[in-house]
C-alpha cells in the first residue's frame, strides 16, 4: 500500500492529508521543489491528454531554482500547499491583474483536494485584493478542474511551444 499515492489510498488517508495540509505563502527556499512539481505534473498528469512530444516541449526538464525565482519575481503571488513537515504538495500563482499563471500539484496528490484547497485560497485572496475577475490558460486537465469551480471557456488556443504544436484553453471567471 502506498500512503497518499494512487494505489491503495484509503478515504482515511485522503482525509488525513486534508486535515494536516495547510496553505502558506511562497518562500524562496520552495523554488527548486516547485520547479520539480511543475515538471513531474506536466509529465505524469499532462501525459493523459498530450503526447510525449508535447509534454517534453512543455517541460523538457525542471528549471533551476534561480530561473523559477526570476520568473515569479515581484509579479506573482504564489500560494503553496504543504504537509505537516512543510513539504510542498502543490502551488498556484496569481498575478495582480487576475491572471492565474501556474497551478500544479505533485502527481501523487492529484485528486486528494490539494488543488481545490489551493484554488479556494487563491479566490479568497483575489476577492480581498478587490479583483473583479480571474482568467487563465488551462491545460486539458486544468480545463476540467476550472469548469467545476465556475470558470467559463472562452476559446481553445493552438500554438507552437519549443517547436511542437500544443494547445490550451483561455478561461475566465467573474468574482462579482
């Protein structure tokens, strides 16, 4: 039995994870593990909806902690779901204009409520900041999640990334 992993995960184990999980603000020391979570999620979760060539183009390798920090700099508010040992389980990023940039959970915690808890925390923060709407460019898996929390699909976006054709979905949600 794998604790909190897909195989053998019990209802009690999922409840225990939710009970012990907390959402906190990003710390620079999170950068390396969040880069790994991003990469692992793209390949494990994204591979259900995208080809290997597409996931390899999307994330050829985990970026360095420095590159991760440079990307978020002062433009992103990042919330991190952590376990009781302060180990990151997932993260979500909000820009001041309501754009949700990255939203990833470690594949082992997919379907456990980590993503929903992160999103609920982000939406409360957005409301407290006076934002009127949220928007994102969602992958296939994220599309299904965002539809469940009230986002509207605007359009499919087809583009090339690292030389490979890929797509995502522009979505938005009014907060008022």
